[in-house]
């Protein structure tokens, strides 16, 4: 039984991932702005209503971890997306996206560091749009650039903490049929469901840290 923190659990991949870990008997701390009904009542899941864009909101996680003592894995799954032409994308838009997709990841990781131990695995969920040289899509300047920043952050953490035995890796996902994708691109149908991708992330979170550190794994069967 492991202690797993997952962000962005209100829907999509994060929701499916929380259920997978709980069904396997692991303890799950589900972090999201909204708490979904599907997670309530599960004895293996604790839900905290946390806004990653507000660093003060993360004190709830800090208080909770005092009872856990250690964290075996973090899946930084939460993300926000703005689909808008660049000339209409404001500084406030960029700041909001980066607060969730980058600054929130950094802040939560800092809080968890005292509880991470040798063998712990920190997984950043990025996007193929954040991979240098990959195909890019108009209207995603804030989102894709933030996912590129997340990749670099995780590489740096892997280097900085390599002597501790804590692994930091990134999964750069291709298109997955989630509510966020449907909202941004209503006519696009992704080849992979949220549940299918959650199953892949579940396995990687439990075993990937043994074989990878500071790596970016591209998880895409298509372009995007």
C-alpha cells in the first residue's frame, strides 16, 4: 500500500487515476478545485478542495501530510488550457496558465519534499505540445509553452535531487479524449480515452521510477 498524491482529480485522467489507485488498495490524496461525487465515500481516497493557482490554498496539503508521514508518488496531472489566438492572449491569461501548470507544480513539490524518500516517484504530466520540435497548434501559446516549462523544471529537479533516490520524470501526452480537450477542440476525436491513459500513467507511476530519472517519455500514438 502506497501513499499517492494526484492533482486535477475532478474529471478526466485524474479522476480515473484516483479510482485506479484506490481500487488497488493504495491511499490517495485527491487534489482539485472541485470534489467529484465519484470519489466521495471511498475509504482509500481523501479529497482536498485546492486551487493550485493560489499557493495559500496548498496549506491544506501541508497540514494533511503531517498524518501521512511519507509520500510514495506525486502525479502532477492538473492543468488548465486557454485556446485563443496569441494577439488576444493577455498577460493575465499567461499568468493564470503558468500558475496552475508550472508554479503550482513547483509549490506542491516543495511542500512534499520532506515526505519524499528513496524510491519515491514524482511524475509531471506534460504535453506533446511542450516538446521541442514537435508539431505545434495555433491558439495554444500559453498552454504549450507552460508544458515546455514543466518539462524543464522536472529535468532540473531530477538533477538537483539525484543523490536522494527520488525520481522525477515527465510523461508528454498526445491527444486524450477528456473534457478539457472537448471544450477546446469540440470537433476533434482523440484516439485514446481518459481511462486508457490513466491505466498507462498508473503503471508508470508505480514502476517507472526504477528505470527512469529526469526523462521525458512521449506517450502519443498520433500527431498530436
